């Protein structure tokens, strides 16, 4: 067991880019690779919690109450149906934290301070950020070692990325000097669509080695899995989406090893 976990924030302020899908399925794939993983649902929509089968009635100890200091991190953690994957669930109340925390001491570090209590219990802590660049996302960045950015294979893929990179840089300079971009994952790739191929080419030309080799395809089984409260790897391991997330986990582990 590591004395200190690797903390990865999964972020993109644009919604609908596969952020939560990537959070849930990458966390599952890392757990399947034998790593102990904690997924923190830090998006008030709570979709990562739903995708791991956590019922709304079972979310009384949640990420909102964690950052407001009402519950301890150990009380907020619950087991998912995936072996070696634990979760801190989210509820819609979390959206109020953006305002409520503005007057609190160490407001940018509420999540980091809370997660310090389990720093040695997990190999990876993954944080599913909200689709915005407000105080919740800044909290995630202050808690993280790195940021993983899912990018949809669409015409406006690079739009907004510069704003996200600026936010990461601002946090790195002023609040968390260790923060770096872990990588960029291209999602919702459609091999039948020439535009998807062009986007992949353009993004790789602009961002080079930051972009993962693994590309996540648009896949019906990936879309279906959350409605069954399961990661796609548990819903249909043989589908293209599952295999892509397994490959992504292997590539991430390899990058982490090379960076160590």
C-alpha cells in the first residue's frame, strides 16, 4: 500500500465530453489492474455515483458534507460493486458549496485537507470534477497531482481548452506547485466520420505527446451501462468501449511509471 496516493482530477468545463464516463470506467479499469482506487464524485449531478450503482438514498454521507466538514472522509467512503473501487458519492446540494465555501478558511483546500485522512489507503484517488471552472474544480486541482482532460472528437474540440489550461496554470503557480496535466484523452471517436479523424489529427498536431494514443470510441454499450448502475467493463467487457478503457488504464500506468 502506498504511503501517499496519486490523485488525478478528471476535468473539462464543457459538458457532454465523456468526463464522467471516463472517470467511472478508468477507475474501474485501474481497479481491475489490481490498484486500490477511490473515486470522488465532485459533480453535483452525481452521475458517477449513479454509474457505480449508488442509490440516492445511500448518499447521506457525501462529498458536499465532506467539504463542509459535516462528515469525515472515512464516513463518506462506501464500497462500490467493483472490487477494490470505493466511492464518495455526490448529491445536488454540492452545487451550494460554491457559494457556502467562499467565506471559509482555506476554501480552496477543503477537499485536499479532507482526503489527507486516507492518503495511504489507495493507489489512486480519481476526482470527477463538475463541468465548470469554479471553486469546486479549484478544490479538485488543489488536491490533485495531475489533471486528465477528456476531449470530444468534434469540431469545437479545442475551444475552451486554453481556458482550462490557464486555470490549471493559475492553480499551479498560486496554490499547488506539483499540479501538471497528466494527459488528454480523445473521446466519442466515430471511425465512420471523417471529421473525427480530422479532429484526432489536429489535436495531436497541437498537443503532441500530451495526447494519449488510446482513443475512446463512440459506443452504444458505453451509453447503456449507466442506466444499469454499472461501469461498461462490468456490463459488457468484450465491447469496444470496455477494451478502450482497459487500454487507457494500461497506458496511464505506463506513463506514471515513466514519470516516476
